[in-house]
C-alpha cells in the first residue's frame, strides 16, 4: 500500500454460516484476500484490524461501522 491507498478489513456478518463468518481484506476497493473464522453469534465481538509491519510508518486512519442490508 502507498500514500492515499484505502485498506479495508471487513467482517461479513450477513454471510454467517455453519459457525463461521467471512473476513475480507481489500486494497483500493479490490478484494486481495478472503478468509473465514469461527464465530459464536451473539456470544462474542470481533474487532477487525490491519497491522503495519515497518518501523517509523505513520498512518491516518478512518474507522467506521457500516451496516449492510
């Protein structure tokens, strides 16, 4: 990712199925990785995040909740 890029980590609660919930990572609107994880609906909270692995990086982040229909 570079200056001005948009990085998204989203938990797709609407697609919860068989005890698993999808987690999607996107860069500038293009999905770059999809996975899923175990999830007990109503019993736990998930906090998606993106980590930075380089020293001296500065990030301006905009964190928001988006409810999908």
